[in-house]
C-alpha cells in the first residue's frame, strides 16, 4: 500500500468535486497512535505592515526545509521551573485572567524557542508589571536590544541552546521578566492519527503583536544547526513567497491571518478578545482520500465532514462541495502542491460602520 506522501506525489488532478471520502488508512480498534509530544510556537506580528517573523529550517531536521513559526518541544524541567519565576511577578495577572500552570509552561516554551531560533527576547520590567494595577491583558510586547550588542545576544543564545535552564538566568542577568502578557493562546493543533507518523506533536500557537519601533533587526539572525534563515513575511501576500515551503498547519494559520488582516481593525480586535472569546481546544485534522478522484486531503475541524469521518466512507453533500460551503480542508495535488479550501469569511462578522462589532465565531 502507498504511504500518504507517495500518494501526494502521484496525483495528477486538483480540485475536482468529490462525491465521497473515506479515511486514508483503515485504522482498527487495536491501532495505537504515537504519543503526543507537547510543544509551543509563537506567531509574532508587526501589525502596521502585517508582517510575521518566520524561520526556515535546515533540511536534515524535523520539518526540514519548511518555513514555520518559531517554536519547539517543551522542556518540562526548565520551562516548568520558570513558572515559579513568573508567578512571583505576575501573581495578580495570573489570578485575574485564570492562566493555569500548563498554559504558563507553554508560554515559557514559546518565548524560549523564539529566542533560541531568532534572537528575539520578549520582556517586561518588574516595575512596569507591579505598577499595572488594572492587570491589563493582553498588551503589545517589546524586544530586548541587548545594548545593540549582537555578540552578547549570540552568547546567551548558545547558553540557552545548550542548557534551557539558562533562559531564566538570562532574564535575571538583564534585570527583566519574560513577557507573558503579550501572548494570547491562538490555536492548538495535534498531528493526525496515522501509521505514517512515528512522531506526533501537540502544539499550542500563541499570538503576539509588536510595534516596528520595538524591533531590533540587527539582533535577529539564524544560528546553530537548525535554522537556515529568519524572515519577516507579509501576511497579505504570503502566497507570493515561492522560495518558502509552508507545511499544512502553517498554511492554515497564514490563511486565517490573511483574512483577518484584510478587514480594518480586525487583527487588533481578535488579539484583544482572543483570551476571553476564542475558546481554544485541541484540533486533530483527519487524513482522507476520495475513492473516485484519488485526491488526498486533510479534513479540519470546521469542515462539515469532520464529525462523520471515522472508519468508513461517507457521502459528500453536493451543494456544499459545488459552492465550497462549510469546507475547511487542504487538498493535495500533483508535485505535492496544496490547495486550501475553506469558509473563513463566515467566521468573521464585520460591520464597517462599527469597528467594535468585529468578532470571531471560532
């Protein structure tokens, strides 16, 4: 039997209306998927120009050659230990906004991985936190300049790469605190069940906004054996970056962000209401194939087929397929090309007469 990747490379047709789909693999009751490894990533956006920082990985590592949001695996001991440091400074904010222990650990992971991969260190001063009597959340973040000493930044990045416990030591040495108030939980994605995937991830994606004046570009550079380049990608035209290979989870995030950024004030509105409105739950896309067209696809949680696609073939609703209604999927074509079909616009209700009337229905 063909693997999922082999099937993608042999398909010759794209976007042919499908009449039915079935799970790509007949997973029996005895099938045990690989265990999930907790991880976190950070979507850092400069809102004025709708640019997001992204890292292109070297080819001989996980997701090799792909351009992704900075992130990586959780370090339970180091990131868990740092929670006590956060609780000391943010105890009022944590209580006011009900930020639990697991969330704090994941925020530490996202911040640490961002620094390791790009050199961007997000911070707040202890005085700033203590003087915030209204416990405002979220707040746009800022990047440490290291006194414009990129050699000092590189030295600390090497320390943290070799020992994640050094991340807390870095903040103590600089006399600042990790910025958890700039991050809002945006999405949580899990690798699909499949015999193809020997490794699976449970990734929390956090969103943060940063003003251009707070970005110190000379500090930002790839380093080590994992990163090939660090780039600011324009969300509005991410499809034009032919030199980048975006994996499916990244494509879905970019597509949603592009729709959000295309509507005035919606990005800021979504950022400021995400913690209370978005209600993030784990999403596990499902691998599927059309028996007639042989098209492979990833069915996501907001697709009308998602809840009925289990072990057997299911019939498609012709009207939905022809008019692309209530679809949320990635269809794979020849040469591993990917087409995103979705109805994100239905999830953002925007009234141009009232900028405050924008809200998501995610």
